[in-house]
């Protein structure tokens, strides 16, 4: 009888070894054996990067200038960064082909930094809304009077004349809405009408702003139902 009991204990021990461990018990056992390493707080990311994944350009210096409301320096740096983004910093100007290929991430980041620092007063997206409201279209040259009207509203024209870029710009929050940034060549006829129109096309393609559109065909007015003669 004693031998039978001993044999049963051995068989029971073998069965326990062959059966899978309870999942909860196994997890707790594993954690005790090899606990997960903890990540030190110093290695965790603390801020959102302002380095473009497309061009590798760091826009942090622009953010810092705008935070200090150094509008003139920020305007100059904006021009330099956009030229650098297209590898045109040596030439000093952008072609229409360059503007059409400008990375949307970079363009949106510049716009976001300007609009946030100025509480929505400055920025490409702000200019775009005024550009459209004055009868202009992105990427399409309209009548010069429409672009003149746009220049009047953003303060790039005074007394029916285009101001001298860049010394004629108002680098303060007292400037008209949409006045900055103005990353143009220093001497341009008609405020760089062609270049800026190309830029608005890129702003539209990159979806920096969403302009509501009206339906092309309005629903027809239903005809009145004729009254039946009694």
C-alpha cells in the first residue's frame, strides 16, 4: 500500500510538470525573473522637433525670433530658410519650379510659427484668405487691379504705389493684417505678383487653408403647384 501511494505521488508530480502553467502565474513568475528595464526620465522626449523630415532644416531659430517678436529678423530668416530648403541660398531667389516643389511640411511649419506668434495676425494662410477675397486665384494671374487691391489691404502698397521692399515694411504688430512675412527679393516690380501667385498655388496644394466653395449649380426653385378649380 505504501508503494502504491509513493507511485501515485510520482505520477502526480510528472503530470504537474507536463501541464502548462497558469498564464497569470507564468507572467508574474517571468516578471520576477527578468523585470523590464525602466527608461530614465532624462531620455524621454520633452518637446516636438522643428527639424523638417524632408529637408533637414531646423526651424527652432525662427521660432525663437518670433517668440521675442523680432519681426524683421524673423522675416529675413524666413527668406533664408525657404531658399535653403530648395538649395537656392547661393542664387538668392526661387524659380517657379522651386516654389512648386517646396516641401509642404516646411511651408506649413513656417506658417504655423508666424500665426501662433502673432495671434493670427501674420502668416501665409492669413495672406491667402485676403488674396482670395480680393478677386485673385491661386496659381493664376488675374487682372492687375485685383493684385493691387490685395497689396493695398496687406499694406504692401501705399498711396497707390508699391512700397520699397524691404525697408518699407512695417515690422510691428501695428502692421495691417497679413503684412508679414514678406520673403521677396528686395527689388521686384508690382510686389512680385508672379512669384506670389505661384506661392499661393503651393499654399493651396499643401492645404494650409481650406476655403469653402459654393456649389457650381444651385438647386432649381420648385415650380408652384397649380391650384385645382373647385
